[in-house]
């Protein structure tokens, strides 16, 4: 595969866009977030898996723009909830849930739970110039805290304390989180793939 000079980012989430910019900064790629597109497609994330959702989003944006596209889907998988919310992470408290609604719902269902092990899992999908899909996965193990801590990050970050650290993602400086995050690990695999491309 020939390395693309630009990538469309199939996300409107500014937190994700900033992380992607930081994590791919050394590849000399022009990154084009969904917010800079004319009438970006609306994609219903109804696949049964994170990989399915990531590929669906990437495919829709690739077909809309004709450019190589990057999309991801991330799930928070809680051991005591049998891996939920998983593919429904962004809609855990309902179809119109806000991030605060989701955090409150998670704390409610975990209120008397002792086993607080959890992991974030990200699957990144790249649709290259030829329309071929490639997927890359990253995982970060940790625990769910009993109260939100920290003002940084986004989503469930104030409730997720990565294994081996005493801070939540939301308490860490962005650079420290990006060193160990699930998205970083998935993008490291993507980075290697793109670096190996001519």
C-alpha cells in the first residue's frame, strides 16, 4: 500500500480529533476532521462489534469524500457487567445520553460492586486509497473509581484509573494519557502499518 498524504477523520468529537493529531503528528499527514467537510455523512453505529462500527464509519466517509479515511470505535468493558457497556458505551444511559448521563449510570450500576476491573478497547479502521479496509486494536486495563476525579479528557475518563497508576485519565496531563491509552496502542499499530508503507 502507498502511504496516503491525507486522512479524513470520521469523527466530530473534538477530544478524539486532538488525540489523533497528537498521536499521528510525526507522519506528515494532513488530517481532515469531519467538522471541515461539507455535509459529512451521519452514520448509525448499529454494528454488533467495535470493529464493525469503525469500518462502517470509515466506509461512509470514504465513499462521501473519495479520500483515505480513519475511523474508530471505543468501548468500555466492565468485568462485573460481563463486558458491558462495550459497543453501547456512548449510549449506556439511553439513546440521547450525554457523557454525564453515562457516567452517572455507570456509577449507579456499580454502586455496591467490589470487582471494579474494566478495560478500554479501541478499534481503528483505515480505508486506504483502493477502498481496502485495515483494522488495528488497542486495550488499556484499569478499574472504575467510586467517584469522578479530574477535569481533563472526555467521556468516562474521570471514572477510569489505568492499571499501575493512581490517577484517572481525567487527572493525567493529556501527554501522559496519550502514552498509555487504548487509542494510543491501536494507533501505534496503525502508525507502524503506515510507516512500513512506501
